[in-house]
C-alpha cells in the first residue's frame, strides 16, 4: 500500500514530538518521537516497508515488532483521516 498524507492537518514539532491539528475535523493528535519520525518519513508518498526499513536503522526494534507497530499506527492515522492507504499502481 502507498501511504499519502491527506486533509488539512497542521503539524508543529515540540522537542521530539509533533502536535497535529485538523480544523476541518476538530481534532488534535500528539505523536511521540517514533510517530513523529513516521510522519516525517511519509512527507512524500511511501510504503510501510520503506518506513520500517528506515526505522530499523534509527531505533532499537525487532523487524517483526516494527512492522506490527507501524501498521497499527498507520491504521490509526487513516482512521483520523490524516493519511490514505492506496493500492500501488501497476505500470
């Protein structure tokens, strides 16, 4: 799946964390250091595999756990309509 940011989300870094707001949805989200890093990594459309590969070089985490946690985080972002998960295009 391709991960793309969507909506009117504004994000501000506070230390290692990111605070996000969507006026359209009336929601606020706080992302910890790992969530903030994922948000940075999906600045351009990406895949969960690419995100996990990068996180494995930056954080002490087992590959299987990384993928489970990243997938769960992406589902939450999609539920809040901060991202959309699209099937890859076939060329």
